[in-house]
């Protein structure tokens, strides 16, 4: 058995992904599918703030793609919102302050339906959580997991919509978050009865470190594929190592 570490890349079927938005933009991304089973659920990753370097390559989402197909049987779809990403994977368009990003999410969900990917859950991190709360309360979404939600663009009516729909929300809030800490998060989400606000001791907004990553990934899997939780920390099969050096 080999320990799973920050650079561990476990087996999956990986493919480049793209979709076209209602306003004619091409979005780029990556879809990772389990090799050993049909997916038991789908995680759609919506990344942090585009203007501050957020993209599908944000580290928690890469580690979801590297681990969850093998460990939990989940499909993981990462994509760049309009104007995000670099090189060939840069999506068309420009950042639109959580307005036209709703069209991006709509294009992604349409593709999820077209591919027959099961039980889609949205995983929104920071700015991505605002996109999820504003535009993700719709079919075929089963629920959402929010990481470090700042609630910068989210309106009271958005939260009211989630409350009325009953779609589950898991909200992981770092103890040392830069924008919204656990006590305030509990107050802001109090009107959403099904929101499970989880304070994470010692963590920060960016979820730096393997301990924080494991907490996040287990929180996601507990919501989307609870039979696979807790995730193993060792792996006996083939494994690659990622390095940016």
C-alpha cells in the first residue's frame, strides 16, 4: 500500500471536454470517469474567482479529479468559466461578476444531461459557490457542496429558492476564512433548513495542506457517495505522480 499524497494521480478515464453556451462561447474543461465501474454520481466543479487566478486547475479540484473516480466511483467534471484558464484550455469570453456565468453553468448541466451522467452535485468554491447559489437550484442538480462561500454575489432570494426546493446543501467553512467565518455562515444560512454548515478547525479559505484537502474530499463524498466515506489514505494499485517542477 502506498500513501496518497498531494501529487498522487490515481487511475481514471480522462478526456478533454468542451461545451457551447447560449451566447455562443466555448468553454473548456476535463472529465474524469472511473475505470472500474459506471459512475455512481457526478461532481461538477465551479471554481474560485476568475480575476484572482481561479480556474479548473485550482488545487482542490485537481485532487478531486485525481482521486475520486478511483476511490469513490464518481465522475468529476472540471471546467473553466468564461475568461478563465490558460492556453488551449482558456474558455472564451470575459469575467461577468456572476451574471453571464449562469449561462456557463447552464451549458455544463445541459451536457451532463446529454451524456447521461448520474446524480449531478455542484461543488462551488469561493466565487464558484456564488455561481452555484444563484444559478444551480434547478434540474438535474441533486444538491451542492459549498467550499469557503463568501456570499458576495448571492442574494437573499437565491437562498430562499434553495430553502424552498429542499435540495441539500453542505457548507464547509474554514475557521480562519478571509471572508465568511463559521458563526456568520450559520447566521446567513439559517433560512435554509437543509443547509448543513460545517466549521473546519484550523483551515483557511484556500484549503492549503493535505489535512484540509482530505477534510474537503471526505465532506464531498459524504454528500454525493456516502458509501465510499471515509476515503482511504493509501492505494495498492497503479499511481502516477504529478509535479509542476
